C-alpha cells in the first residue's frame, strides 16, 4: 500500500484543536501533501556396470503390460486453492458473525467486502506530521461495519490514530469523514469529523472523552464503526460510545484509509484485524 504524508500548516482543525484546547495550547490545521511512494516495502542415477554375458541362452522377453491409469485423479491445484480459500473465508465470516451479534447485527444480511491480511504500521518522526494509508484499491462502500484493532505508542504527549471513511478518491483534495482517537495523558478523547481538502469543516460527534480508551504505551483499542445513511454508531472496546448524525449527507459513499498524526517526537500507530462488512 502507498502511504501518503500530510504536513500541518495553517488553520485550526477538529480533533487536534479540541485536544489542544483541553491542554491549553493552540493546534494548527492540516493540509495534506503526498509523500513519495515507498520503494516496492534429482540426482541422476549412476549407470550400473555392464554384466558379462553368461552361457545361459537369452530368454525371449515377455510383453510388458501397459500400466492402467490410476483410479485417483491428479489433484486440480486451482480447485484445491479455491477450496482452501473458501474454508478460510468461512472461518473469518464466522468470527465476524460473533462480533456482529454483539452489536445486534448478523451475517445473514450483507457480505464481507474486505479483510486485512497483515498488520499496517504508520511511523511518525516529524513535527506536526500526518500520514494516511489507503486500505485497498477500488474499495468503496456506503453503509458498512468497519472494525480495526489500533495499537499506539509515542514519545511525545499528543498523537492520534484513526480511520478515514466515505472519502473521495483523492484524500488530499476531496471530501471525507474521519474518526480519530487521541492519546494524551489524562485525556482519552475521540471525534468524528468531516473534512474537505484536508481541512476541518465540522464535527459530527463533537470532541468527547471515554474511559473505555486504553492510553497506556503499546496498548490496543478495538474500534467498531457502523455507518448507515446519515447515522454513525461507534463502539470502543465493545462499549457503545453512541450514535451521531450528519443530516447534510455531505458524502454517502467512498474509500477507506488508516490515519496517524502527531504533535512532535516519534509515534507509531499499528492497525490489525481490520475488516469491512457491507450492510444491505
């Protein structure tokens, strides 16, 4: 996946501004600028000695029977691979089903759109740095359940790890929603905002604190976001944070990406076990 880098430069932005307000400092907004894409991260059998002919007359060889075809067919590698993939998907869907049941949803409705195959880490080491990393090419959804386990660590006081959703294809010049979770000692906060061209436009949820957020170094938080039309419902570590609405219906479908930004120092946001379930 190609990571993109965004540097914070001019105006006030949603979560960083709110967090800074709580901390008594003023944060600046962000204007995303793309970073350069990363560099593509039988041994032969030795001949036997020739036997000396014996005095015994050479016998007339009998006919060698032609071997019958084996009753066991040669495995079809493509079919085998497909069967393994199907079994794997069934296991994943079963696990997702258990998580959906916990929020009163079911795999009986909808389908699995995408599942993460390996962890994604975003490393930050510059002042007021912002980087995003798209989920997958062509992954667009309107109504969905988005789940991700987010682990964070930071040498500074302020870092946010989050998720873009319903974004226009150009994350730097388009419209999108953004869920961000704030790691700041004594302030376990989060926000859902609406952005355009990388700039804060409005808060959908208002900045909120939640004691369910784990703030310890290298701690992991399970996030589940349900988008249904203008309604967004959030769960943090299986605790319902509430439902929030954007009746303007600014953008009703779009792309996904991971997001990480910091004030200073060095920070890492790692995303694992992420999946998107489409709702019907």
